[in-house]
C-alpha cells in the first residue's frame, strides 16, 4: 500500500513540474495570461503532491512499527 501512495505523490510532483515549466515558457514569451493559467495549475498539483507525500510518509512509517 505505501508504494501506491508514493507513486501517486510522484505523479503530482511530475505534473506540477510540467506546469511550472509551461508557466515559465509562457511568461518568457510575454503570454502572461497563459503563464498565469499554468502557474495556477502548478500550484494545485504542488498542493496535491505535498498532501500525497505526507500521506505516503505516514504509510511508510506504519510498516516500520
């Protein structure tokens, strides 16, 4: 079960990174509306990634008791 939690967290980290890269690219081209959209998406994925990492960390600890 901890593997699934870690995998889900990693997927959100990867989505956040992709959205951050897209935001940077759009902002660099002066397309601030699209950059803002991708920044907002990145923030959402980062939040889910943090929640998933916290959950995964807790599940990992359950198996060491």
